[in-house]
C-alpha cells in the first residue's frame, strides 16, 4: 500500500491556482511584448534598408545632375568661345570690306578730281584767255 498524501484543502488549491494564473498572465504579457518587438525590429530593419536604398538613389541622382550641370556649363563655355571666334572673324571681314569700299570710293573721287583738274588744265592751255 501506498502512504497517503495529505490532501490539500480548497483554499490552498485556490491560492496556488491564483498564483499560476498570475504567472501565466505575466508570461503572456512578456510574449506579447516580445513578439511585437521582434516584428517591430524586423519592420525597422526593412524600412532602414528601404531608406538606405532611397538615399543611394538620391545620391546617384544628385551626382548625375551635378555631372550634367558641369557638362552643360562646359558646353556653354565652348559655344561662347566659338561665338567670340566667329564674331572676331566677322569683324575682320567687315573691316576688310569697309576698307575696300573706302579705297574704291577714294580712288573714284581722286580719279574724278584728277580728271576734272586735268580737263581744266588742258582747257586753260588750249583756250587762250582773251578771246
């Protein structure tokens, strides 16, 4: 035969049950706080990864924009240099053309003056005055 164990009374069982229930509640709260934290950590890591990806994309876009801006500035400088060179060439051609026109006009005027003077000299010597 087995020795009989003392039977706990109802108040002891009730007290133990209350303690077990409290322990279960504590474990449940700990589990609830643990699971959301791990989920939150995962979500934070995923959002951090997304943020890093967006930052890298933004950095790349800024570098491309800066490179494009530098290229455009260089192209504008090159175009300005070409325009200055063309303007200089045009100015030289205009001066050359104007000097040709001035020389031609002066030559014509000198030719007319010489012709008129020659004609007057010839007229003066060929026509005696007095008559």
